[in-house]
C-alpha cells in the first residue's frame, strides 16, 4: 500500500523514494509485524479465553502435558493477522509471487482453522481425520503447483552444482505440491512443545528473507552463481514479516505458554515456507535450513514403518521431541536445544551461498 501510494510522489518529495527499496520495506514490514503481534497478543488471548477455545491434551502423551489442558489455542491467527496487515502496508501487491504466497498461507490457515475448531467443539484432541486433512492439503498444494507452473521455470535446481538442474515438465506441479504439503506437515508435527515450532520458523523465515532477496537481485545472483528469479526479491518483505510475527508470538508462546499456535498457525507457516522455497528455487535448501522439521517428520515415518513391519518402536514416542521428554529431558531443555540446532542450520545455509 505504501509503495502504491507514495511511488507517485517521490518526484516531489525525495524522501519517499526510499519506499522503492526492498530492504527498507522488509525492515518496515518486520517492525510493523512484531509490534502488531506483541500489542494485539494480550487482547487476542483474552478473546480466546472468553470463547473457551482451549487445548485438549492426549492421555497417551507425556504426563507433564496434562497440566496444559485448557490453555488457549488457535494463537496462529495472531501470526497470520500480523503478517497480512504488514504485507498489505509494505509489500508490492502487484507482484504475483506475493499474492500466491499469501493465498497459500490463508488457504492452509483455513484448513488448520477447521481442524482446530472441530477439536474445540468436540472437546477432544482429534479434529479433522488424517485423510480429510491430507486430501485438503494435497488439493491446495496441486492448485498452487499449477499456478507456479504457469509463471516459473519448471525445473529443480541442485545447490553446489552451477549448471545441474532437472527439467520436470508437468511433474513440477507434483513436486511443488509435495514441498508445500511436506513443509506444512513438518511444522505441524514440530508444534508439540511450548515455542518449539515458532523458534525454528523464525530462523528459517529470516534466512529465506536473505535468500529470496539474493535470488531476486540480478547482480547478486550472478555474483553468487545462484538462479536469478525476477520478482522473487519482493518475497523478502513477507519473509521478514513472518519472522517478526513469529518472534512476537514467541513472547506469549514461550515456556510456559500462555497460548498455543494450533494448526491454524503451523499448517499455514509450513505452507508459506514451502511456497517461498519453490519460487526462489531453494526447495532442496529448505530441507537443510528447516532441518528440525525434516527430523521431526522422519521420526514419525520411521516410528510408523517400524511398528507396522516389526511391531517394535524406534523411539519411545514420536515425534522425536517427545522421545527426549520421556528420556528425562526437561521441556525447556528440549526446546532450547532444538532452537540452537535451528540457528546453526540457518548459519550453515547462509554460509553455503558462496559455495554454490
């Protein structure tokens, strides 16, 4: 909005020219987003309490979690609200990459909302069935993949190899859906402890703010020898908004949590990460930067496959953060150590830019 309103006036007021710069608008969106999240947070939590939107805890989980029953959930709506408002103010809404990413975020947020609402109404830990949720995610992911196929080069680029790529053709749609749905479920599985998912989301979005800016800047992309994607740099604005909104939400979600993210937040955040990674040609890099989400997902897959094939469990409980809890780690220790790993993975991801 600021860009559209002030672009016509920069010739008269030179200071308005600063709104043309992506870096300035990224910082503006970040500051706006974190302020919205932190200022609106207390009122949002009170609203959830008044409406009795509380979390229901599984009886078969760690016993320490039973005390969290009734804690307000669906706090992810606070993150989405902060991101949408700051994007409306600071992002170029004429950029199709921005519109697609925000649309994917909202649609997956709606799926998460339906899941959370059913849990609250039914007063149980089970919302939508796994089949219902997965089919809805796949349908939305395929639709997003079709849109991406129309606007972007349908190829998969491999980091560390300058000229190595795989032209996927129409299979690009399936790959895009796989990345979006996989990232969405990865964040969702990680969201099992206070602040566990939102911490890595903050570092991953902050990292992708840098990656998207580099990919959208022709001279930087040429220097780093990474794929140049026209219009991709604008995604840095909403990546900054996402990172800052997550940081603001962490103020209330840190241990002991005043509010839980819920599926409305986790599904949307993961889908947004997947969409941004595809547009910037960093699908494989997302697996490195978001290694925490990959580890959580693989732990569930390994647990299910092992139990069905051998009748034995690999972990005491999956996802893997529960395994460490049952081993005797205090919840804050699990959370902080996973944050540390996420920060290290983000640093490794950024350090590989020149190695590509």
